[in-house]
C-alpha cells in the first residue's frame, strides 16, 4: 500500500471514529492539551487573585501610613508653634533683664 493510500485510509477511519463519537488518538492529545491549558489558566487566575489581594493590602497599609504621616506633620507644626512662642517669651525676659536696654 502506498503512503498516499495509507493516509487516505487513516483519514477515513479518523473521520468515521469522530462521527461515531469515539475518541481518536489525535482528539485524545487535543483533550490532554486542552486540559493542560485549562490548568494553566486556572493557575494564572489563582495567581491574579493573590496579586489582587496583595494590592488591596498594600493600599490599606498606604492609607494608614498617610494618616500617620499627616498626624505627625500636625504634631510637628504644633510643637514648632509652641517653640516659637517660647522663644519670643524668652527674648522678652532676656531684654528685661539686660541692664541698659529699654524696650
């Protein structure tokens, strides 16, 4: 039997088996390939879900850090204002206690 004839018979057999609903070796390998792709897709989806969760956690941490920074900045400004007021009072006291200086 020639190669062309053998290929035609195999092709006819494959078509018959497909039409009869019987899996062929090529459809089995396609099914295995599809299963591999499904597993890869599921794995990627799981990885994406994990990354999404990590992003949400980082957003929460960033928000908390920004609040703490704002609180620290307000506290710093209050302390700076108090220091300026203390310095002004100290300067007045020093000017009063310095002989020969009239305010």
